[in-house]
C-alpha cells in the first residue's frame, strides 16, 4: 500500500488493516515519521519525538500479532499525546521552561489505557504555556501564518497534517473543540468525569476534561471508548459501565434527530462567516433544526467560568508563580494574580451555579437530541501571537457536557470552520450517533 495512502487512513481503518495483515504497524509508523520529517519544520506539532522508540513499539506490536496474542482496539496505531500528560518513557514539560527536562516516573492513566489497547505512543505534542493562553511553536497546517488554536495545539495540528491518525488533548475552556475547528479535524470532549485526569497537569478540578482528535466520528469514538474506564485516582470518576460509543455511533438513529440551534449569549462575537454559514445550515436542515434561546441566567456563565478557572490556576500554579513568575507570560501571570483575589463565596457560588445551568439544559434536551452551535468565533485568526477565542466553548466546559466539533464548513478565506454539537451530560454515545447523522445530512463524504 502506497505510503501516502497509509498516512491518510483513519484510526479505525488502520487498526482493522493491521489486524487483518494488510499493513503492519511498522509500515504505518514509518510512513508517519516520514510525514513528520517532511512537514514538522513548517507545522511544529511535536514537543518530543523519538523515532527509534516509536519504531520499537511498532515492531513489538507486529510481533504480538504474529504470535497470535490478543489485539486491542488500537493495536499498532500511532497516537500523539499532549505534553501535559505524563509518559514514563518520554519527558513531559508542560509547555514551559519552568518544567524543562521534567521526566515523569509513571504514565498518566490515559497513557496506560492507550498502551493496553496496543497503541503506539508516537510522541508528545505541543501544548501552550501550562495549557493556558501562551502560544507554543505550532502553526496551522492549512496556513502556517494562522494559529492552530490552543491549548492542544500540537495534537490538533498533528492529526490535520496527517502525522498521526489520533491524538489526545485536554480542555479547561476551549482547548479541544477550538483547535479541532481551526485545523479541520474531529475533536471530541466527553462528559466531564468520564476519562481519568490522573497524571495530567491539574489546572481546575471542576473544569479540566480530557478530549481526543481524529479524522472521523468513528475514530474519536474508538479512542474515547477505550479511555472511558473507571480510575479511582480521579476523584470525579464514578463506577459505571463503559458506553458502547463505536457501536452506537455507527447505528442509524431510530428517528430523525431534532437539533436546537442555540446562538448563546456571545453570538455577537461570532464573525460574519459564522453567522452566515449557520443561517445557511439552518435552511438546509429545515424542520430538523429549531432556533432556541437560553434563559437569561446563562448570561453569567462566562464570568462564573472565569472565576473558577482563575482561582484554581492561582492555587495549582502557585509554586510555578512563586519560583518563576518572571518566566511566565504576562497573560498567565495576570490570570493567576486575579485568581489570588477571588473570594471563597464567589468561587463556591460559581461552582454551584453549574447545577442550575445543567437543570435548565435538561429541559432543552427533553425536546432535542443535541444543541448545534459554533465551535469558534470563525476561521483560525491570522498570526501566531494568540490562539484565538474559546468563548463558544466556555459554557459547555463549565457545565461538563459532552461536545464534538465536525469539520463541515469553510470560511471566506478557505479555512475550516467546525460545527459544534453538544449533548446532555452522560449521553456521549447518542451525541456521537447524532454527529454522524449530521455529517450525512449536510452531504459530508
């Protein structure tokens, strides 16, 4: 099989081809490494890459297949891992010189689960500074003069540039959905508390969520399902059966889904491109979509999110601030200093308001299968000095709802624009099924 075609395979397709002996993991990893070598200088997706280690894992995967061992759902498939997620055999430097040379002793839980599934941990993808707003070296693969988004910059860019079929990231505000939209890939953030965060740089316990990047709904379902295993080391996880994400995502909906088009209180921040394409999309979907307005209570969500995030940053990054605030960006330093002044009563009220928000959302989801809304304010902005606005993700991160962005639209400059679908808390599988239906409904290949 031609190497160009190999690197363009989706994760589910590649895993099947490896299981059936049509390709080897060594062939796939080698092709990905060649792709990285050809494009990394322009894209800058990788914080750490050890080709010898990647090839060693691939050969081990091929040997396991030849010996007839049980193969996992991601056997032999290369995966990029965001550089705030601990790996025992690679450094994890968190996008900051303050952690240069940091070498964890153990894998994060998600990395352990990936290895158990047979995945090849390809390397560490670039994170913004401490997974906040300070950009890393990564550029958008579609236009290197534009941002890839953040903070999971390298993960989104690596998948978009066909360097790996899958990558793992995190989201505390808009760090999975936004870069997936800017880079034109699928980004999926499951319900908060469904994927373990143990071994991942903590920023905010109420807000931190793990997400994944891939080239199709099936791909993100395949990796997310493997990661949705209970871990007692994450205090927000609960024992529950693992959802059948892949099976459900590939099923046809029993009835035609009905979507709620919700602009949210920040619609005025959407570019003309976004406003125009959503009008067209609504017209295309016809009776399957209805515009709904959120109650006025939702207008406080952005401020509540900011209160929680900045107070938690002040606590979790206190040591970095005290020993190296001169090496922290002005933006992050100001966020930490504002967080130091947050009153406990304001913090607790902001956290508690999530319950009221989700209660109101449940009433909406009684009538609709999913909410459709922008993934970002528009195309990836020009310039690499910022990562763009996460404002269209903030509400859903605060509420912990599952969300997925689909690369279905294009802006006036030819750059990708993602459609964000949001589902009710805990109903990740149905959200993925609705997402796959939507892709068919708008004529996606």
